[in-house]
C-alpha cells in the first residue's frame, strides 16, 4: 500500500476510477508494480484514497478485463505476470494540431475553366433539405442496412429515368448504386476477371489509374474523328472497351451511329467481349434531346452502362450507378452479396424522391439552359475575336466543356502560363494523353460549367490579349 | 418526299423535332431510307409536315451529330452510308416494372437478435437534420469535390476524438475516410501488396470475403481464450494480422495486455509485418471507459487502425475511417491521389459538427446507458432461469452482443429452429467459422442492440420454454 502515491484530482472531468486505472497501468508498465505483486483489497484501497469502494471496483474491473490484473478467488488481486520490458516505450503523445498544408498558397484565380466543377449557385437547396428532413422523420428503418445494390425504390426510379431519357433498357435488378465510379469500376474489374481493357487515348486519366490499381492489363487506343478506332481496338487484342460515346472525354466527339454499330459488332464476335459505356455528362446536350445510349441499341447484353450524378447534381453527392448485363449479375451477386452499399441511405432516398417528384428533370432542364447560355456566349465571344484563322473550337456539340486550339505558335505550356498571369486557370489537353505522349501541343480544355455568363466576355478578352496582342509570335 | 409518311402528333409532350428524329432513325434502321439517299431540304420538309423550319433544323442537327445524316455543302442532306443490316434487331423495349422479389415472404419475427442492427429510436434526428440544413445553406463549396482522404475538418476532429477516447496517436493526415470498411480494406489490400493475411477464426465473414475478392492470400488462425494465437500466427507465415482486440467478433474476447504486447512484438520482427486493428464497436464498454486501442501502445507504426460509425451512429451512415502508419501513407498517396472520396461531403461535414459540438459524445453516452441496461437485463433474466448448469454466457464484458451456450443436448440448428417457432430470430455461432468447420454446435450469438428492454424478459422466457420445458433432452 505504501506504493500507492496517487493523489486523486477531485476537480477534473476525469472520473476517479479512471485516474486510478491510469495510475495502476502506468505503475505496471514502469515496473513499479511487479508481476504477481498483490494489490490492496478494494476496501482498504478505498479507505486509503478516501473514495467509495465502487470507484476501486470500477478500476479493478477494467484492469482485469484488459489483463493487467488477475483476481484470485478468496485471495485478492495480483499484477499479471507481464514483462515490464515488453511494453514499448510510451509514445510521445501529442495532441494533434490542426493540419497545416506544406504547399505554398495556391495562386488565386479569377476564372477557373476546370471540367470538374459545377455551379453550386443553382443547387436546389430548399427541395433537397426539405426531402432530407422528411425522410429522416418519416422512415427510421433507413438507419439500418439497406440492399447492397442500393435501395429498391431508387433503382426502380432510375430504371424508369434511364429508359425514358437515355434509351437504356434494364430492370431495376440490373442496377448497382455505388459511391463514385472508382468504386463501381473496381467491381467491374473484378467481375470481368482477367480481361484486358482498351482505354481511349486521350481519355480519362482517373479510370486508367483505377485500372492500374486493380492490376488490370490496359491497352491505350488512339482516337480518330469518330472516337475509338475499331481496327486499333481489334489489333490490341483487348476484350473490353471503355468508351465515352455520348461526349468523348476530353475530345468532345459524339460517336456516330456507324461507329457504335461497329463496336457492338466487335463485342458480339466473342463471348468475353464487353463495352463499358461511361455516360458521364450525357444530360447536357444542347441541341435536341440527349444522345441515346449505346446500351439501348445493344440487344446482346454486351454493354455495361455507367453514369453518375456528379455533373447533373453535384460532385460531392457521391452517387454513381451501373447497369450490368444479366449474365454478369450472377458473378456480382456471388462475390458482392456481403458488401454493404457505399451510399448513405438518407441520400439514396433523397435522390429517389428528388427524381420521383420531377425535381431532377426540372433541375436538369434549368441547368441545361444555364449551361447552354454559357456555351453559346463562350463560342460567340470566341467567334468575334480578330484572329479567327488562329482559333479553332472543337467538340462543342454536347457536354460541359469544349476544346480550343490556338494556332499562334505558342506551346500549350505558354498558353497556360500566360493565362495564369491574368488570373485564368486553364487545363492543357496534353494532360489527357494517358501515356504521357501528347500529339497535340496547342490546345486547352475549357470547362464552362462554373464560369458565370457575365465573366465570359472578360475572360475571353483577357485570353485574347495575352495570346494575340502581347506576344511576339506571327 | 413521298416516303415521308410521318404524321406528327401535336397533342403529346414529345416535341415535334423529336418525333421527326425518331421517325427518320427508324426509317434508316429499317432500310426504308437507304444509304446515300438524299433527304428533303429543310424548307420543303417543313412545308410538307406543316411545321416550322426550326423543327426540321433541330431534328437534322441531332441526326448529323449522331452520324445518321451527313450534310454536304450547297447540296443538301444525305443518309450516311450505313448498312441497315448492321443494326441489331430493335430490342423489345419494356418499361421496367417495379421489382418484385421472388423470395417467399420472410418469416415475421417478433424479436431479432441481429448483431447488425441499432435501435433507431434514439437517433438524434433533430440535431442531425438541423446541422444538415445549416451546412447546405452556409457552405455551397461543399457541393464540389473535396479532399480524397476526407474533409480536413472532419479528420482534425477525428484525430482529437481518437486520441481522447481511444488512445490512438495520429495526425489528421494519417486518417482516410471511406464509405464502409469494404472500401477501406480494398485500399489496405492494395497498399500491402503481396502480403498474406491472418484472419481470426471464428471471425468476421465479410472481411474474409473482401480479402477473397481482392485475391489476397488468407490464413485462418484459431483463437484461444486471449484471441488470435501468436504461435499459430507465426506458424502460418502470414505477414499481416487482422484482429478485433477490443471485443473479438464474434467471441467477445477482450484481448489481454499480454497478448497485445506479444502481437506487437511479432509485428516488429519484420519490416513487412502489420496489424490491422478493427475497432468496430469499441465505444460500447459498460464498465469503465472503452478499452484503449492497440494502436496507442504501438510506437513502431505497425498498426493500421480501422473503425466505423455503423454501430455508434447508424449502419446506413456510410462513414468508416482508418489510420495509416506514416510509411504506408506514401503508397496510398501515390496510388489513390486521383480517387474522389466515397463519402458525401454533406454527411462528412454533418458528422464533423456533430462531433465538434459534443453531440457525438452525448449520443454515445446515452446509447451506452441504454445498451448497458439491455445487456444487464438480458444477463439478469438468463441468470434466473432454472437450468443454470446448462446455460453459459460468454464474451459479455464489452460490445453489443454476447454468446449463449446451451448445454441441453440440442444442436445449434434445433436451437435456432425452435426459437423461430416462437418468433425469435437468432444467429448461430457456426456461421462465423470462416472455413465452414465449426467446432462448437450449441451456441447462439445474441445482439441486443435492437431489442427493447421490456421485451427481453418475454424473449428469454420464450427461449427457456422451447429449450428447456418443451423438449425431450435431459
């Protein structure tokens, strides 16, 4: 008992039993309390410390549970036979300090032509919050686990939507909802096993990276004017083609029906061939209705349809989905039956009601008009610049970005650097050449979804100044 | 022009240009419009159909974009040289009907001792909804992409919480937030590459399944009274041990400090060895504060700490997280830099404020009290049953489930079946023997987190009736 030099602090938030627990573990770790040493009885320790017996009981119970002490019936409490030297030196415990980034402060840009941003001004906050609230109060069962493929109500609604607006033919049971295409692609790579995958080049670096992380063999296929070349695809011996036919990323090509048919024919030539159709921004076609999906003209179950709400609602709403052909569904069910859905059921059900009650269609229509005005304005401003022979607009027939080729002799890097000087963040096409060998060095990718219409004229004028007025090229 | 037998429907919601578009694609697909056939001029078709030229222009533009038509300057519009036979037979398009399950209606249970349910009555709806609303209105930037590891504010708050309540030592930069442990384990398996993994047996079937899906070599390690045996672990030649030391799932063992130290010693013997500590329900210890984490006594960066809010908040809130040792963080950053976080930023930020403002601590305290009363009641009811020599309670010192061994001669299957007859859903321990070779055949796993306290006495009496009164065993 003389060993117990502990002074309890009655004025802190730390409960007394915990102070006692801490004290005894420290004494054991430091070797002051030796293996097999007997501890005071609960009553005598309580008297010694001037606390209730319950306090000592609580501390002793914890120590027994965790193996620091053993209780011997009718005898008392003993230190477990532990080697004090076996305890790692107690780490230097620091309370974490708020993260401070080591990176220099980012340049402050006035205009950012990032393809990955949406204009958050127009998010339907009121509706979304109202639905969220209703859901939370009305359906407590949503707090428990849901269907691994995603809640049935949302899949039913999605199947209807996809049929009506994208021409996709599927049953709700073919739909799998997941938190982003990264996650869904991981499932696809698993299901398709040892296939080798053909990716568009230039293309979507992220999906290529995901394939690499999944140890999937990848062939990069050059594009021609119609998208992925079937000749080159065949020559690559790939069995799965990952394509963005509605609006090739980043080239903006709408794959013509002829090429679509050729690709379906290619897929039909062998049982193990499939096409992954990534329909990432297909809601945004500005002349006429969205381009019907490739999935909808396939009747041999060869197309895995993949899409997301990142562009149509917001990137931070992590809801993507895929439509699996029936014959792949069995493998999915066999191997992913045990997985929980990666999407919060609150958000799944919010999205379900958002679509069901027509809010989604209205939101898309509204955003389509807003984005159309921006695109039209951007093109109009570009078309009235003086050096028309040195400016070429590419891939502007759908989607939320277009390409701008600048033939003033500047390299891509100098185009970007000069834009940066006037506060404009641009992205070079070379980034999208997945193999790092860009064949084009004078083209920038302009995402216009987060540039306000009133800023467009100013931004274009600034670009014109740095590219055509202030530079020395011919 | 005589070919154009289209009758436009002016009384539908389908826009006229779209009806025209549909008509022409169908004519091309069916071969009625032949390759290279010239189409009527915009003006004459508009006159013929009695519509404005804009309608025809919109339809022709769509058809050109999609490659059905080509426009030849100063000549007109022609059908593309497509082979009508190349079109797949048009699929039989059916509007999806609501999914109806083929499974027979599930038995209606009165009481479900599932370990995977939480009591949703006590979810802090009001606070959660209020925070959600505040967030949506106050920070529109949350709609755009966030940090791939999870938002910094949440990681800062988690690091503090983990230090204070779980004894975990980490910087916010070591934390990775993800939508469920399935997703995070996928990352761990990738980072640890060709390691072979030791799993507890009996153990968590789901994590084993995830390992299989990731093609990871797995060794199943038998448990002794203290958890995973280090001797058997060493013999297995595994390099990574996946354990649940705070409350072994399903056996309920609290790993004693001696075994913890042995495991850390084992991990330190080779550079490629690591321990994955899954702390899935550690908030719920009922005598004293939660058992400190293994991560906190490791000072060689050998422990990957993994946990989730499934038990502490709700299974449908898909927020889990892991703490990576610094030396693994580089690989993570190299390979997952391009991935978006799988968790909605709304929910990340809601959780952040929920923890920051003390709601989480209060919620945990409240739930701990509720679950403690249920556990105490369950044990008390079991302890007054007449056949005490035939009942053994195991693993009741922490967490949200306990094991009940019934030594009345009945097999597990008959224990479950007889419970089912009186409306009680029980789960057999044999399910958790991952290799399918259970060594125990008379034990059920009782999750008590979703059984109301007033139901416990009734449920226990019902079980006593079917197990001890109505059966013929000794």
